[in-house]
C-alpha cells in the first residue's frame, strides 16, 4: 500500500462516518473519495 493512498482511505472513512450520521452513507463515501483524490493531487503537486 502506498502512503499517499492512506489519505484517500482516511477521507473515505470520514465521509462514510458523516454520511452515516446523516443517513446518507453512499453519498458520504463518494464525497470523501473525491475529496481524497483532490487532496492527494494538491499535496503531491501532480495529477494521475
């Protein structure tokens, strides 16, 4: 597992937690996934 992928996984878990609190788990996961990819690309300074 790459260390930069941990950022994406963390955002997905946080998004899922917020989604579960709002009874919208899947949209929360998808928002977390998108946020994770955006943060990864900004922090690494490159796009995949």
